[in-house]
C-alpha cells in the first residue's frame, strides 16, 4: 500500500481523489460515524431558517423546498446508518466515495441556493440568520467531511463562493465584513481539515504497517529460516487442527516423519555449510510434494514432518511416502562433489495409531526407528505389531526400573581364537538378564530400553564392574572385550567412571578392549574422538564393532585411533562365495595396511573358519569357537584345552 506522505501529495490527492483501496475503506468507516450527524444538523438548521422566514417568504420556500431537502437528508442518513464499510471491497468503497462527492455538489447548490433566495425576504435579523446558516453549514461540512476532504472542499467553495459573491455585490459594508470574516474562518478551517486528513492517513498507514509487521512476525514464527518450510510449531498447530476437525467423524489422515540417513557423516566430513546446503536442497525437494492436502515442515536438524490431510487409502499414502524417500535419495551436488544423504520414513494413521498428537507423533517416530534399523531408504507404516512391541518395551522398562540389577544380571563370555597359535587370546563379555517378572530378556531388548529411559549409564557401569571382576580370574595372557552403548561415549561422566572402574579393578588396562559401534561414533564424532583418546591414554584398546554394516565406516577408521576391526557376522554367510571372499579379503587388506587387528565374527562352520584363515584373518569368534557361557564354565573349558605340564625328569 502506498500512502500520501507530504502536503504536496496530500493536496494532489484531495483534488484528484484518493484511490488507495484500503484507505478508502477506512474513510468510509469514519464517514459512517459523521455523515448522519451532518444530515441531522442540516435538517435542523433548515427548519430553523424556514421558521424565521415563514412570515415573509412564500410557502414553497419555507415549507415545500425545505421539506424536500429534509426528506433527502433523512434518506441519505438512513443509507449511511445501514452501511457496513467493513464488508465492502476496496474498489466499491472508492466508487461510493466518488458518489458521495458528487452528491455534495447537489446538496451544496441546493442548500446555498435556497438560503440566498430566502435572503431577499425579511429584515436585517432574518438576513443575519442566513449568514449564520451559511457559516454553520460550512463549518459543519468541514468537520463532518474531514475524512473526505474533496467533498468538504466542494461544499466550502460552492457555499462560501456563492455567499461571498452575494455579500460583495450587495454593497452593504456589514455584509462585506461578515463575508470577509467568514472567509478567514473558512481558510483556517480548511487548513485544519488538511492537517487532520494527513494525520488520518498516517494513522491508517501506521496501522497497516503494524498489521504487516504482525503478519510477518507470525509468518516468521511459523517458518524455518534455512529451508523456508513451515517449522515445528506450525506443524503441531496444523496437527492439532486436523485432530479437532476429524474428532467427530473419525476422518482418516496421516502423519509421517522423515529423517536423512547419512546427514551427520556428511556434516562432519564436509562441514556445516555443506550440511546447510543439503538441508536447503532437501527442503526444496520436499516443497514439491506440498499442497493438495499435504503439509510439510522441518521439525529440527535433519528431521522433517508431513501431514497428509486425507488418508482413506493407506496404500496410496505409503506410496507417497516412499516416493518422498526416493526423491530424497537422489544425489546432491556440493561443488564438484556429490553426496547421497538418503532418507527413511515412519508413518502413522489417525485414528488407528492414536487420537492425540503426542501418540500419533510417537508412533510415527517409532516406525521411523524401525525403518532406520531394518528398512533404510523406505517408509514403515506403524502397525499392530509395532504397538505390541511398544507395550513389550514398556513392560521391559517397568521391570528394568524396579529390578535388582546387581542380582539379576550376569555376564557370559565368548572366546576369541588366535588361528596362528590356536589359543584363546580374549573373551567378549555379553550381558544376560533374567527378570523375575519377564524371565530371560534378550540383550538387544533391554539395552535399547535402557538407552531410551536413561538407565544405560548405570547399566553399563554395573556390567563393566562385573566383567572386570570376572576377568581377574582369567589367565594373564587372555584379554577382556566389553561393548559400550552408543550413549556411553556421549557422556563425559560415564567415560570418567569407566576409567575409575578399570583403575579400581587392578586389571592391566592393556588387557581390556572396548568395542564401539558406528552408531556410537555418529552420535557425536568429536566427543567420541576425545573419549577414545582419553581411554587409550590409560592403555585400553578400542575396537570398531560390526564393521561394514554402516555407511561411513572407512571415514571413521581413517580418523580414529583404533586398534581392532571386527568384521560383521553378516559377511560370514557368503564368505565361501566369490563376492563374499572378495569383501572379506578387502576388509582384511585394509586392516593390514592400517596396522589393525581384524577379527571375524559369526564363525559357525569349519568351512568359514578355513576360508577366513586362508585370507590371512588371524582372530576369529563364533559358535564354532565357543558359545557364550558363564566365567566358571569358560575357565573349565580353558583348563581342558590346556595340555598338562610334562613331568620334570630329575
């Protein structure tokens, strides 16, 4: 909107007519308050003037003509009283203002002409009343038409013009003095009129500017500054609105969460600027799916939310989500380099997955977690199977929080064989939990629950102390391998507690190997790097577990001070094929080139053992070598494997 900002522009606007639609609506709103009063004033003044001239002038001048004029005033007053400017469009408002200005010409000419005709009747008192009528009419019009200055000036020029001409041509010095006095007052009133109208326009402009700023603030408050997509706040407002709209009819809609699979490694490797570029391009690609009942927002980090307002066909919704994953899997150019962040999604349907915003979001997030773990690059629809898994996890969490962990948890140990010496060189400590309520709970279940409910640090330290105590019973040439959770390295307090536990155990730190997964490193690479440096300073060895299953393991191997690499058991199933042999051979060559020990996990058959041994893999682990077992059973097995000492011949 462009407003008049100076007196020169103001006068031009008054003469030519002001045309801004929004200002015209505001003018109508103000005029509606004043014009009915103006018509009432004109009617009363006309009645008074007709009354004083009734004895001297003919009836058509004192009754007929003023009656007609007063009737017109009543009709126009009713019209303005019933007018609703806020319901009128800007173009129609401008048309009404121009019509009002034209009517002022008719009313001005009619009233001043009638007054001048009455001025020829009666004595000096009646003629003085005519002068007062003219002055009051002008003043009333200026005040009541302040917000339509063009019409006010028309009235002023017509009425005062006719009155001045009449007075100056009369030759009467009193009338000339009255005319000059009235003209001076009129000039002052016109100046006040222009000042008031300018102030009115500035007020309208300030209100419009405030409204624009408010709208901008509201838009910014609901927009992600990096991608231009709606933000988390807007997403949950729309979700609440969809739930409210669907509550009565159970109309189905869907909530999906998408997360980039390899954003953190890209961000760590290429820097935050490159990470921002990936997010911007991701936002641009997602924007192409928005509209037609689809709301897309950035929830934070590399996580995005999608609301699909109509989900009558779950298969079509799932297909849309998979198309989003496919679109986000396309390479993104970073200068001369291309990266493929990939994307996984989780989908929940209303009302099947829940009727509350938190429930829907949590279930979509759970489905996303399932995709990350088992179906990377695609979308998982939350199902009853997942609901059962959540209930099961809640039962595990409840039992875990109330458990006597020190009494209920124990450690089993699986041997690691040196194929060169054919001797056990280390054992891996594996946690076992038997709950009085749930029975035997698999480690992957209770470790994941402990991570989610914040108990993992206390569980880790408890299990480590048990393993260190058991390891003290091992022969000194056998080391201990212990797994850390992905959350442990992110906690400096836990790392310090691990160091303290190792020192208190009295076990030689060089016999200890801590195993880390790629997930643990991806959570906070810099923090993990510092923690690993601190652990190795004490003499503890570091192994990268499940190597080959992640997307950036080579990057971590190159940048971290590792001692060992454990080849994921998944490669062992195909180690006898050409492709499997090639993969294992490549990993072992990498270990040799970097001076790292390679450990093959999951050895279950003699053929697998011979295959990895043939490729130069020195250390192996699996059911063929030994099952996980309590320390007492392991020690018995070790004693049986050790040949008895030959008698000394004297």
